[in-house]
C-alpha cells in the first residue's frame, strides 16, 4: 500500500476531528486540531481523498520537537501509517532531539514508538490519574529536511 503523507489542508479538518473523536470519544481537542492545521503543524496520511491518520509536530517541549498527537483511523491500523507519519515528522523536525509521550496503559503507542527507534526518557505523573505519561526520545540524524512555511523541503547538514 502506498502511503501518501502531506501537510493537512483546511479541507481535511472534518476528517481529522472525526478520527480524533472516534478514537478518544470526545470533541475536547477540536480547537487544538483546528489551530494545528491552520498553523501548518499537522500532517495527514491519505488514501485518495480519505484521511487515514494524522500527526501533530510541535516545539513546545522545552523548546524541543515534540509529537503532540498521533492517531490512525481504527480501520487502518497495523499498515505502517503511524510509522510513515513519524518518519516524516522526524525529517521535518527543526531540532536534533525529538520527544513524544504515551500513557503507561497505551501499549500500542509504546510499541509503535519503540519500533521507530524511540527510547524511554523518564515519565510524568499526575497528568492522567493513575496512568503516568512515559516520555520517549529519539536523537535525529545530522542530515535531514527541515520544515519551513511551505512544507518539509529544506535540507540541513
Ligand atoms: C498507536 C497508533 C498511532 C499506531 O498506528 P499504526 O498505524 O497502527 O502503527 P504502525 O502500523 O505504523 O505500527 C508500527 C509497529 O508498531 C508496533 N505496533 C503498533 N500497534 C501495535 C499493537 N496494537 N500491538 C503491538 N504492537 C504494535 C508493531 O511493531 C508495528 O509493526 P508491525 O505491524 O509490522 O508488527 C494507533 O494504534 C492509534 O491511533 N492508537 C490510538 C491513538 C493513540 O494512542 N495515539 C498515540 C498517543 S497520542
């Protein structure tokens, strides 16, 4: 299956919000998702016109790159879509260190990040009661693409 990864367009927002709602059972992130798309921080995976997953890359974690959200439509999981999104976020990350996190109870997310070469880097308690947030870290290579306002095109040594 060819996985196409692109920066999300405003026209993708409805599908992104629907995937988020069906996964987490709430609309609480609606404004955050709209803001992320509007500010070019959201990537989507597509199959034709269908959005099959999305990922949001921020730089809000002590100034370091941080995958704030990564969600694949339930019907499209275990086909490498999250892996493809992670790879693209790695190549677009403006910092040499990339962090993300997963709840202790979220084994699929932990396995996904570990399969992509992330290692554990501590944890934070008291975010979700009784379910610590495991921090993951990956040191990025020396040569990669750096994101700019037009997409993920510029190479940096
Ligand atoms: C976590 C998530 C994004 C993974 O998406 P995905 O597209 O299914 O992941 P991939 O197909 O790229 O999986 C890559 C590898 O990760 C591991 N993996 C992924 N899901 C797994 C699972 N449920 N159980 C065990 N290993 C898993 C496997 O090694 C897999 O490779 P394989 O399928 O060849 O064995 C998806 O399950 C999801 O959207 N979950 C709900 C949202 C969420 O928890 N997001 C993360 C925190 S924001």
